[in-house]
C-alpha cells in the first residue's frame, strides 16, 4: 500500500481592506473557507471577505514554513510583484 503524498501550500490572501495575509496549509480549500467564515487567522477575522491571490506548492511542511516566513518579510511592492500585479 502506498501512502498518498501530502502537499503543502503557501498562500497569499487579499483582505477586504486591501491588505495581504500570508499563510500555509495542507488543505487550501478548507483553509480559505475558514478565513472567510471568520475561523482563520486572527488578522483575517475582521477583514473578510478574503480573496486568494497567490499560491505555491511545496513537498514538505518545513519548506512551506520557510517560504511563508520569507513572503511575510516582503514589502507590499514585492508581494504585488510576486502576485504579478506590478506592470
């Protein structure tokens, strides 16, 4: 029997106030629903609805956590460049 490989995602949300929120999960649909229902991170609870604007897939949780930390340190302009919104 082969074990199903778990995928980890780093995601970037645009909140209703225009700010960005970065997180990581192994179930992207569930996590997005949690954020929009006010059950996600404390930051997003008062900034719903949120919109998924960027994702990356990683093989391990450790890789995803490292990437999340790097994205959180980015400036707003760097995040918009990552999303592809900078012309």
